[in-house]
C-alpha cells in the first residue's frame, strides 16, 4: 500500500490539468512546450505546423520533433520515475510520423528504459510500427515492470539518422482489465460430419469449381480407404468412392479445385482436414501440396505434404476461424505450374475434443500408473484389522516445465507460480550464444547463473537451450562476419566455455537448434559439423541427454518438417556417430487435433528415443478455446508412452513469444487456460482411502510419483509414512512396519 500512496501523491503533485486523469505522462500534448520532455541524444522542438502548413497535429494544437538525430535510438523521452509502479500493467499510446527529405517508411518504437535497484540497465520494448511522412500513425502496446527500479524513462525511437521523428501525443495509463469472452457454444455442432459437399463426387463436379484458369474433371482410380490420420477421429467409415478430381492445364502453383464453405463454418470450432493427393508426374522433382483455407483475404494452412513420386499421399491438418468471415473456401494447391494435380476424398469436419479427452484419460491410466499393494505390519497387540488407510500423492514424477527469463524472476508472484507448479525449467534466451557472447570476447553468464541458482534452490531440473542455432537470423552479426577458419575457432571456444562452466548442471542440451529450418553452420563448415557438435558436447560433458529440437513436426503444417523427415534426420546424424539421445518437438501449434499429434508421435516412437515437447504454446483470443488447445497438447503428451516430458514456452502475459498464449494475466490473475492447467495437474494425482482387511493389505492403482500414507488403527494409533511409485510393469509392494513408530515419516521398501 505504501507504493500506491506514493504513486497517488505523485499524480496529485503533477495534476492541475497537466495530465489526463491517470495518464502518468506529464504535458502529454506539448501544450506547455517541452516541459517534462527531453531529447534522447538529439534536440526537440515544439511546433503547431511544419512543411509550410502541410503537417498539422492530429490532436490538440502542438506536436514535437526530434531533430539532429545521428543514431536510430535518438528520440523524445520523459522520465517517469516515481509515477510508474512495478507489477502493474500499463498501456502506452503514441501518435507519431516522420519528416524530412527522401524519407522512407521506417519502424518507430516505444521503449521503456529502467535501471534496477542494483544498477542494472534494462530495455523493455512496448510497441513497434512502421511510420512514414504521409500521415500520423498510432503506436500502441503494453508493458509491466517486474523488479524494483531506481529510474524509469519512456522514449520513442527508431527511424534512421537524419530523419526527424514527430510525436503528437503520448498517453500511458494503467491498463483496464477486459472481461473475458464467454465460452463458445458447441451445442449444435455435429462432430465428425464432413462439411465438404459432394466429397465423393457422386454428383460430378457439383459444388466444386476451379481456382484460376485450369481444367477440372472427374476420374476413377484413387484410394478407397479413409486416410490413417482420421480413423481415430471418425471411427468406422464407409469406403471412399475411388473417384478423384483431376486438375490439368495449371499455369500457376495456386491453381486447383476449390469449394466455398462459408455457411458451414462455426466460430471457435476446431476442424480437421483430410484427403488423398497425387501428381501426374514427378519428373520436375519433389512437389509440396497444400490444403488451404481462404478466410476473406487471409490464407490459413490446413495441411501440407511433400510428394516425391506418382503414388497417392495422405494430406491432413487442422484450422479454426475465430472472427466472423465474409467468405471461406477450401482449395488444394502447390505443385509447380504444368504439373497435373489429383485430389480425392477431401473431408473437413469438427473434432469432438471432449470425447478424445475421455479416451486419453484411459490411455494415461495404462501408461502413467502402476498397481500398488501396501503391506501393513505391526507389533503384537496392535489390531490392524479395520485400520483406516488414506493415501495421498504429493507430486507426479512426470516432468512438467516451462521456460523462464531473467527479467521475470524479479517478480515474486511470477516466481511463486513457477516454483509451485513446475518441476523443470528451460531458459528462454539466456543460454543462447547471442546472449552469452553478444560481442566477441564479451561473455555474459550472469543471467544464466541467476536463473540456474533459482532452479537449484527449488529443486527444479533444467534443460540447456541451446548451444547452437542453425537459423541464420539467430546468429549474431560478429559470428556471421568471421572467416571459416575463425568460425571454427569461435565454435570450439563456445563449446569449451559453455560446457566446462556448466558441467553437470543441465540434464538436457538442445545441441543445434532447428536443423530442419536452417543450415548456417553446415553451409559454412561442412556436413561433418553437425555430428561433431554432438560428439564434442558429449566429450566435454557426458552427463546430459543430447537432443535435436525443431518445430511443426507434430501438426502436418510444414512439408519440410514431417515426422518422416525428422526420422531420417536423426538416423543420418546417428550414422555419422552423433550421440543423439532425445527428440525435441517444440509444439508451437495452432488449433491442435489430437489424432494428428498422436499420429506424429507414433511415427517418431519407432526410433526408441525419449520424446519431449520442448516449447509448447497455444494461442487464442478466447481463453476457453486456449484452455482446450492446451489440454489437447498436454493430454496427448501425457498419454503417449514415448513422451517423457512437457515444457511450456512461458505462462505469464507479456513474457511469452506469442500473444494470447498466457495462463496468468500480467498482474497475476489466473485465466481460464491457467485454471485448466491446474485442473489437469490435479487430475494427474492419485488418492485412495479405505480399510485394511484380514491380510493386512491395501491395494490401489496410482500415477508414478511421491506419496504419503496415513494409517489409523482402531486404537487410534496414527502413523504417517512416505513412499515412491516408480515406473514398472509388475505391481509394486510397499512394506509399512508400524512396530517402532508412534508417528512420523519413514521410507518404504519395495519387494
């Protein structure tokens, strides 16, 4: 309360018409000239017009210009120390434009600089938008300060040097808490019903049309079986007709068969896409075919497959529409111009997630539980017959983790949720090479050290992410500028520095991130560099499991990152001697469908390696839909025998890489997705109670993990002991001897 009172007094002191209600910016429209404002590395001037009257303020009477800018970060700033409060969510809205000669459209940013109580500088990005000299635009974003700060300055920056930056106004207020959208009404949805009309082509080409100037006809000879990925979703199905749409005279890659489905689509419903595709000739090389959904002017991916020969291939995926559309159509596209395309048995149907969840609960009971027999014995005179037994699981041993970052752990509410609800962690950026060595020779392990220390204190296991990252955009500029000889040296220095410093501290390493989507190191240093990364890592620190890690593996949204491609990738590394010990699937997914995810896991499971979902996040404006998406991913992972852990890619609003993916709102309120997360965790704890029989045994089936058992005899003797249920096929027998105890906790033994 003391901080709040100080902040209120600051408002009163600054008030008298100078601020708009609770706007923490003083003189926000420059009515008092440059009072309370200053230039950040440049000069600022207040105007009522510029350019011979062509530039006028959008609001009010005045605007300010930042001139003589020689760096991108030069701009207009205001010190808000004492008026901005930690752990409050703020909205910042600025009206800006550019001015000068030969101005090109450029990004303009609103940034908050804070100096923490220990003297550390932090820069918090608030908003970013492209501006020009043609008109005013509005920058809008949100921010939150986690830690205690000694200084806070908000500023507007971004355009190239020599371009004047104009600011008409800046408003920074505490964000209002919007009411969450209601749960969608699914009561009238017919699950499993195909919304594609005349899918079997029994009525010729009725309801179908060609997208573009190509020819479509009906032919015979396609598969008559339902594609494997939809069997679990649809159950028993009639055979397909064997008819297909033949597309010829294609002069563009996007040409193919299409159908309008606008009136068949329901908002917030997850639809599964399924079909068979084929090409007329593979002489032009592998072709990527895509089932696309056109939602007004937006293209939505409904599934991709790479076709390498003239066989029929399964295509499948999913999509969801969350805003009321004017037009929705489905179309199939992708092969090169001149390549004939064939499409058969195309289906789009709503998925019954609740029915799937029931199925997954039964699977999880088989995979994640074990039969347990408690054998109770006591001293002479103790009457055990009829004694009451109460078994409570205190922790499930299945790893459920999250990524964390250094700035967030200054917020004690964030730390509390993290330590209570996760038993694994991964650092979002702080272990990546561009973070630990932003400039050559300038090493920064302080942030990673502090995160690791927090995890150790709370008995939380940690994954190492990542040693290298193959995507060129993630490679810092000084590394890219090295000669090949110097790059080899820098790479070895990176391995030596990181792995010797943290030897034995990380249980996993993502050795070379996203090798299916980038090849910077391989292109520069040759094909041997990838297996050598694994070999060298293993030599320097033999203890961690070494993972491959990539995205789109589970959702069929990327033909270059399918389970089949991933399997060949792993086998190729192993053939070159790389000690690959684990498969990382990131799980950045839209509108997940359980059987599609499960199908991918089944395929990867043949490798016999542990699979982890390493970076799960889902995104939806509607918290209930987001909760359903999260439940799909977590239950599919938990029920699959090849999956050995789940890592979320964050949980707190503003501190996640995707919008509308958080479980906890910025100021600490649990939303519907967060509630569902905790419900699932509770659902994965086993409890049992009853009474001892003549044989002195009590049997139950429980999830793997830690337990306490309380025994109360008929003479009111009460004993509490602990035991652990490990993985195993045979029943676990736990011996509990009451002879020597009048209370307390004892380790149980397994027979």
